[in-house]
């Protein structure tokens, strides 16, 4: 049995982990850690789980956090994981961080990312960056099998990387520029309230933000450049739409002359043929964000417009699952050599 503790258990990321781990036959939550409501049952923060978890919330400095645990999920904002990871690693405890603290293997890349979120570019655990593994199992499964430190991917990044990786791998792209037009639900901003995400501000309204300045561009550019063995350019436009959860990313690229719809679909089918959480669809299929709500699946709708040599890929994920908690548990499964679908092979909620 894999013994799990969750730092930041009261947030959306921690909540998603607790929900999924209830269904995991080979994992057990042995501790929940947060800065709020210390000593109270976790059900105080998450009432819908009060009948399933009676664990008291432990303070971050509680010595018991380092006992009876095999892996820690750090579901906290940026800057927290980098101050805690070494303490757990020193005791042989694996560490999966939800922020951008360990998504990059060198200080320069991290500094670029940090500048986009208004943080200082210095890193409190620079010595750990080289050993961290980017936690997207579809691309880094082998590295995950041997690591103890994982940087869980960003939600937008996950949708875009999975949507375009096969096209880059199979050399289908003619221009190095990829356009990522991405829409997310309000939960992507996290649990902490703010005026811009107050119900009256979000109801029946949508907006683009961080034009050419979103932090996830660094992950997308790096991962797709590695897969394609060429430097790619990313034009990324994130938008918030009035729904709770889900990401729909419409990705555009120019394909090489002579590339047909059949060629592209064959390339995607080959790339993802053994992937348990990727599903491919044609433009004739009806796919919506509700199709993957509450799941660890990524649904990709693929279309080639041969009249203008354009590839269109519409990537659908749940930002709180495949974009966060589900992806992290998938990485954990790989790290502990248990079936990758354990606790995750669930259908969407309908309607």
C-alpha cells in the first residue's frame, strides 16, 4: 500500500487528490497538511468528504508529517515546494509538486517562468532542479520510474503539449510557429477568492488575459521543441470562460505540403496507441469539455484543412484532473510501479 500525505489539502488540488485516492486500491491517505483549521477534521474544509476522511489537519511544521508516508503531494502555490522538498527527500519520501517550482531543469528556465508570475527568479533549491522530472507520463514515463522528485505540469501546458506532440514527433509541421487558443473554467484560478473571479464578474462574461505573457508558454515551448527536435515558437492566448472546470485548447499549425488528413490521423494513432488516457476523434464527432469532466482523459479532435495546409487540433481536458490531480496520481502510479490507470479509469459525469 502506498502511503500518501497531502500538503495544501484544503485547496482544489488537494481536494481532487482526496477524491481520486478514495478509489485507488493501492494507495492510502495517511495525513493532510494545511495552514488553515489545524487540528480540525479535513471535512471542516471539504464537507462533501467528511464521511470518508476523519484525518485531522496537521500544521506544516508538525513532526508527524515525515512518518508513515511514502509520497507527498505538495498542492500549494509557487514557492512552497522548493522550501520543503529536500526535507522529505532526505528521509526517502518521494515528492510531487503542483506548482512550477520543479518543472524546469535549470535556473534560467525557472527564472523566465517566475518572471511571468511576478516572482523573484532565484530558486531556494537550485541543486534539485537537475534531478526533477516533468510529470507528464505520456512523454516522460521512463524518467518517472526512477525519480523521487516531480514537477506536475501546468494545466494549459498539458492540453497544448498533448495536442501537438505527435505532429512535431512525426515531422508534419512546416512552420515553427504554433498557435494555442485556450479557454479555461474559473476553477483554474484556484480556491482563494478575488474580485475578478467573484460571481457577478464572471457570470455571462469571458476575457483574454496575459496576452503573450503566460507562464505556461515556457513548458509548452520546451516540451514540444524536445519532441520535435527543433525550436518551436508558441503564440498563446489564454481566456477565462464562465464555467467551473475544463480546458478547451484549439491548436493551429501549418503542415508540410502533401500532408493529408489520413497521414495526420495515422501519426496521432501511432504516437498514442498505448496511452490509456488519450482518445482521438475526427471533426465529425461531437466532443465537449463535459465529455471529460472529472476524468484523467485528454480528448483530441483532429482536422486537416488541405485548402490552406492547416492542422487544427482541439484538446479537451479537465483542468483539475488531467491538468492537475489526475496527472499527479498517474505519475505516482508510474513511480511506484503499479498499473497506471489505478484510481483513474473513471467515466465523465453526465450530463
